[in-house]
């Protein structure tokens, strides 16, 4: 293999690993801050720009760019953030309702004794 081919392969491997790590962080909920998501998507756009000359000649680069574009769309989607916030609010309300019910039950038991 020529040095250029090795370097090309190393670059593709690097970006593949980075995009996979970002996808994993997104899946596990580590990227909750929308500002951070925007910054990460800008970095992905820069990477896609660097990879774009190789898209025509290399199917692996083409696949990598497509998956990076999909990841970027997922990062910029606010749907996940809104759903997570709504779920947290619902959980907080449920917890508050449980506390109020418990307190009422304790005070009513105390009054009847």
C-alpha cells in the first residue's frame, strides 16, 4: 500500500470512530445541551467538507458522509430534548403528587387516632 492510501484509510477510520462515539453519546443521552449539539454538528459539517473530495471515488467515504449527515440531523433535532424535558416534568409532578398523597394519608391517620 502507498503512503497516501494508508493515510486515506487512517483518516476514514478516525472519522468513523469519532462519528460512532458521537452516535453513542447521543443514544445514551450525554448530549442533552442543545448548544453542545449545535457545536458538534458544526464540527461534523467541517469533517464532511474535508471528506467530500473522496466521495466520488471511495464508497466507504460516501457511506461515512451519509451517516455523518444523518447524525448531524439527529443532533439538531429538538424533538428528543423536548420529549426528555416533558418526561422529567411528568416525573416531577408524579413525585410531588405522591408526596402530597403520603402527607395527607399521614395527617388523616394522625387525626383519627
